């Protein structure tokens, strides 16, 4: 029971770190991550915040998981709703905490972008290590993978590209140009997964968290972390 508590505690810490990573990437003003692209574009046009739109979007992801997996959907995964609430709330906390950070010089923006990707990568490593729950963005990719029989990484690429395409269409509809997307979207898609691999390989904390697992980790959970190297959030 103590190990179980610690597993969920580390998972929650990882989710919170992910939220702050998303906030830093967004504040770099070079375009947010693919998984956050649609909520961010919507938040630029309408009153609800990035965190609030993220919450609604992730509820949709959970609903799709239930629809695709049916009776195979594990009841414990309904806790993704709680995870979604924590993640979305802390995105807004992170955005408010960084209210003062409005970089105007490209080198500062790039430094903030890389820092945000590193923070997000660290959060993903911590989140995945205890094998507690899936976050909605990973869960929906896993459900599509299960239904289609395709590789997780391939589904992840298509999923992220689809989100960016939707965000791009919305951006042109609302602003008659590209807004909320940019270099940061591409960079985060390419390097977050590399930070995950780096932390998994060299940070002693990660193996210690893994030791809390009661059973061996399903391949899907590890694939979730690898999938983020192509572009998504958990995280998110």
C-alpha cells in the first residue's frame, strides 16, 4: 500500500511538472507543443484560458478512449479525469506565475523554449516511471493503437500532425494567419523525447521510482514516453 501511494504521488508530481513545462514553452512565444496547439489557439480567440480549454479537450480524449475500448476500458483509468483536472489547473498556475515573462529577443525565446522542453521531458520521465495511470493524450493514442493494430509511434505521429493541422485551420479562421504555432511547435516535437531518453538513462531518480512498480511495465507505457519524442501530453 505504501508503494502504491508513492507511485501515485510521483505520478502526480510528474503531471504537475509537465504542466509547468507546457507553460514555459507557451511563454517562449514561438508556438506551443502539438498536444496543446488546439487549446492554445482557442484560448487566444475566446475567453476561457489555456488550462480550461485543455481540460475540455482532454475530457474529449477520455470519452474517445471509452468509446474505442468499451468494456476493455479499465475502470481505474477514469482517474484520468482527476489527472486532467490537476494538469489543466497547473497549466494556468504556471502561466500566471510567469506573467512577468514576455521575451522579445529571439535568443531569450529560444532559451526559454529549450528550458520548457527540458522541464516537460523531466516531467514525462517522472510521470511514466511509476506506471500508475495514463494521461489522456497518451491514453487516446493507446486506444487507437489497440483498435487499429498500428504501431504506437506511428499513431502518435498521425495524432500530433492532425492536432497541429486543426490548430492551423482554426488559426487561419480566427486570425487570417498563423497564430499560436511556429518554430516552438516543431522544436518541442523533436527534442522533448530526447530529453526523456536523457533523463531515463542518466538520472538516478528515475530507476528509483521504477522500483516502486508492483509488476513489470506494459510496453504501452514505455511507448508513451517514446512517442513524445515525435511530438505530445502527456505530456502534457
